C-alpha cells in the first residue's frame, strides 16, 4: 500500500487515546471536549474511516450519529466541523496529492533517487498510470471521506437545539464550503462522479455535480463572515471571500465567463484582500494567512499538533546535507519558463537550487541528489521530521485577479482584462502587458497562471481545461493520450466494490 494508514488498535483505552490525539492534531480552535464527546466522536469515526482506515474504504454510506449524549449532555456542532478541517492534514496531501497534481505535469519531476519509484510516482510522471495506481485511489478515498464527514457536520448543525457560541448557520456554511471544495477536486479529476448525498454508485453528469457545488457555495456565501470579522483564534476558517473565490474558480472551469468575472470582482471589491508586496514572504511562516490568503490548510507543528503529515519532509532535499525524501522536484521545463519570462523573483521563491544558501541561512549541499527542490513546501523549522508547520496555500488573491482577467478576456473585454493581469505582474517587477489582441492576452494569462501558481497543485488541471495538455506534455517528453488522460481512472478497488459503476474512457 502506498499511503500510510492508521493501524488497528487492540484496546478501547488505546482507541480513546488515539482519538483524543487525533482531535488535538486536527484542531487549532476552541474545544469543549469531554470523555463522552471523545467516545461519541469515536463512534462517528468508525463510519468515516478515521480510525479503521483501509484501502477498501471508498464511496461510503454515511450514518448519522445522534449528537445527544446518553446522560443528556450534548456536544457542539463546531466540534464535528473541526474533524472536517482535520481531514486535510492527512498524509495523502503530502504524497499522493503531489503525484496527481504536480509530478504528472510539466512543472515537476518525480525527483528522489532513480531507484525510488515512490510507489506510483514514476508511472504518474511518465503518464503510464492505471486504475490501480495508489495515488489515484488515495485521493478518491480521501475526498469522499471528507465529503461524508462534511455532510455529517451539516446534518448535526442543522438539527442541533442547544446553545452554542458559534452559530449553527456558520458551522453549516463552513462545512458546505469544505464539501464543495472536495467535490470540486473530485469532479475536475474524475469527471462525472457520484454525489454521495444522492447516490453512492450512479455517476452524476459533470454539470449536475457543478450545480451541486455551486449551491453549496452560494449557501456558504450567505452564511459566512468576512475574513476581517473573524476573531484571531479563528483565523484560517472558511470565509465569505473563500467561498466567493472558489465559486469564481468553479465558474472558470465551466467557462461561465460572466459569472466568473462577477464573482471574482466580489472578492476584489470586498476590501478584504491584497497582494503581499513580497512574493517570497507568502511561503514563509510570516506569510501564513496573510493579506492575499483566501484559504489555506492549517498546519500546527510537531506531534501531537501536527501539520499536513510529512508535506515538507517528502519534498525536502535528499542526500548529503538534505532533510527529506526529495520528491516533486521543479522541472527544467519550469525553470526555463521562469527564465524566458525574466521572472527571477518567482523563480527564486519557488525553486531551491542545489548549492544555494536559503533565506534563513540553511546551506543546501551541492551534492544533494537533485538539482532543484520545491521551496513552496520548505519550512525553516523542519529538519527532516515527519511532521511540520507548513500551511498549504489553496486559494490566493492573485489567482482571483487572474480568474477575472481570463474571464474578461474571453468575454471580449481584453482591455479591461489587462488591469488585474498587470497587477499580478507588477508585484514581481515584470513589465505590463499592453497588447489588446485577445489571443495574445489569453496566452499571457495562461503563462502568468503557470508562473504565479507554480507548484500549487493547479498546473495539470489548467493544462486540461485550456486544451494545452497534449502539446505541453509533448514538449516535456511525455505522451498525452487525447480522450483518456484528461481524467483519472475510477480506482479499480472501487469498481470491484461497486461493479455497476462505469469506468472513464481509455482505462
């Protein structure tokens, strides 16, 4: 098995200890937990695979646990919500997610040692993956588990009758944002998929999935506070701006250009966000949840309050003087793209070069096994530990500006598209784009997305949605099969479990 799994435990006391640890790991928010809550959370987890996680868990029927304790003491919907956030710190995001978002693209190579395949990372890099590839299976499983847990939190919050400091409406809004985010990751990866709350086997058409996502996000927009309205201790929770930004991205993928432009503008005119003047600072501890952050997966440091499990470690420099496994290394192709654009600022903030001295004084030995490593995954405090403090940036203000630019250009409003495009370029001291030719500006926006968002898990999907994948892969020495590689295969283990579910073409 490729991904690490939580092992079965031998005693109830051990289970309670594990659950308590997991709750501590996945929450940086206020908790009012009791042993009764821990026990009931354990019961909940048995339905969603928190404790007994295995490779056989896929699209699951999610049972709802009665939120009222036997002694009449209840526990809070926000505590169920915390477990939804916690799903995004799983090891899958440190390894499997890298494979299906970056290693597969022209931005990145497998890295590591030639003899270390990373389970299926070599076949992902070579575009020879199959329905049995572990990374594909892991993310399908992880996203559906997260969807199921979010649906539970929604149901519990909507039916809760007790007194809470956190309004149930906000809990529902946050959970719907998280559910929408995971459905978005699923639909752009697999196409038609089951909507878990409707049918566990029948694959809903893509437009129906997007409609479901849209409604969740519209509900979230109505329910969620602005970023600046949250208390300091709640920084990192889903906000109205995060829901608007994600919905703008959803519209972009659907080519609903006017809706994308309008929703992006809602974020821009909210006065909640701005570009960090120092691009490199975004990726450092001081830049976490900064002015340009719409949503990040929150990390919390060492055990028991870990961050995304092994995210920094798996991508750290490998070999003499290194501090990690060396996977997901920026490609020569990506470095060349930065150089061709004269983009030294983003290149040097994105790529660690063998032999360089980093901003914090760490010297990268010239003898490490790969010439380049991912600086956006680098943490000064990580010296090879399995856990770390690195937030994963999921949605940033710069992307919202580029969404608006792309949408306006596709609407034929090319002159208007230049303002948000050039705002992103000016931040990194690149000259303004002045052309008003739609085709020229389209390519400029696509290039800008690649350079601005490099190693941020979007490149593969951008190539597919814009029709650039085949040419880009050919330029990178890879064979992209049209009609097949636009989507990942439904995992084979899922089809064994539910043989009536159809497979994607080519697999």
